[in-house]
C-alpha cells in the first residue's frame, strides 16, 4: 500500500500554522480529508492514526 499526494507549489499547511485561514479554505480542506477517508473506508482501509493537529 502506498499513498500518492498532489504536489502543491504553495507548500503544505505547516507554513499556515499560526495564521488565520479563511473559512472557505478550512471547509475545503476538511471536505477533501473527509472524502479521502470515505474512499478508504469504502475499500476496507483503516488509517488508525488520524490526529486533530
């Protein structure tokens, strides 16, 4: 099993820690995370290491 992640020129979220994000951006990020978890669940894959921070 492997995970392929999209390359983002803006970098990852660590550069945004400590700065406020617009609500729409946060909602979009959370939506993508939940959709990914839904696909994993559908395929019988359990992540087992999801952290809130």
